[in-house]
C-alpha cells in the first residue's frame, strides 16, 4: 500500500525570511549577507594565509628564474617566471575576494614568511630548485584542498575561486615532477 509522505517543516526547502530581512536592512555590508554567519572572519583568515603563501611563491620563483638563467636549462628558467606570474595572479584574486568579504588583505612583509604555508628557497642547483618548488606546490595543493573542504557550502564563490587556483597548482606540480624525472 502506498503511503503519502509529507515533509515536515524542518525538512522543507524554505528560505530564511529573517535573514532576507537582515540583508535588506544592512546595505553598508556590501556583498556580506547573514548567510556567512560566524564564518566570514575565519574565511578571511584562511584567504590571508593563502595570500601570504602565493606571495612567498612569487618571490621563490623569481629568485629561481633569475639565478637559474645561467644554468643548463633556459627553458626551465623561463618557466619559473611563468609560474611566478601565475602565483602573482592567484594572490591578486585572493586579495580581491578578501576585500569583497569586508576583510583586509595582509601584504605585510614583516610576517609574510611566518604566515606562508610554503617555504622560500635559495638553492643554487637547478634540480634542487625544481624539488623545492615541487614541495611548495604540494603544500599549496594540500592547503587549498583542506580550505575547500572547510568552506564547503558556507561560501560558494570563495570555494570556486580556491578550486580554480587548486587546478593551477596541480598543473604546476605535475610539470615540476616531469622535469625532476628528466
Ligand atoms: Fe598559486
Ligand atoms: Fe603554483
């Protein structure tokens, strides 16, 4: 026998009218609406950690680009600069999102390395440079993957941004791994 099931109020897909009303009455908060709940500050902190990581990656890749120029593979030296520019673009997108969330992007050089997940590196040898960059990319991949899981459905715009950056870091790591094997 078929029984008709009716969703109780708790399981129905209803919008939160009080939150909609709060959104109507606080235009000074720009893109930040009640949906963020208590998570906005944590998201800004996560994004600032990612921003510091990207800036340290820019510095490391630039150092490697210029010091590898006289070494065996000019193609790899050139690719280090391509990576530096891509990490810089990641940093810009993170800073832009932080501002959109009403936060402050932290570019302070005093605390940059301490806040970065990835390390700076001054290796003189090409293989050591490639390895240091691969390790840094792997750390970035792990950090972005964890952030994506933490953010989940709390902020889909930030999650999509992080997913996009994660894809680039995975490409970087794959490329470095291939060079290391050559
Ligand atoms: Fe990056
Ligand atoms: Fe990268």
